[in-house]
């Protein structure tokens, strides 16, 4: 429920694209670190 509310707020916010890119960057970085280690 909390995640859905968070996603809804992101979709409604003007900074959604920026937040989405930030999230993707974090996820990619984490995956990269996991692969290297």
C-alpha cells in the first residue's frame, strides 16, 4: 500500500522524470557493484 501511494505521488509530481532517472541510476549502480564484487 505504501509503495503504491509513493508511485502515485511520483506520477503526479512534476519532478517524476528526474526522480525516475535517479532511481534507475541507483538501481543500475547497485547491480554494477553486485556484479563486480
